[in-house]
C-alpha cells in the first residue's frame, strides 16, 4: 500500500442546486461515502484517459487510416 499523500492545493467548483442533487443521488445510489475522493478520482481518470487519446503521433489520424 502506498503512503498517504499530503494534499495542499484546493480546487473549488460551483454547481447548481440541480447538479448537486444529481451528484448526491449518484453517490447515494452507489454507496459512495467519500465525496472528495470520488470527485478527485473521477476528474483525474477523465483527464488521464483524454491525455492517452490525445497522445501526439507522427502521422495524423486520416493518414493512418489509409
């Protein structure tokens, strides 16, 4: 198990009441108790997946599909 990471940077995001209800319902449905951890993991997973897809290649997609 890796050691605990000390987090010093704060990230703030404002959502509407409707968005908050949507998030809270999701967390309740899937029995997620740690909202901060879930939000962090969800955001970082999304970013990581996009970076993998946007990885620079030698040729553009059109040329590779020929």
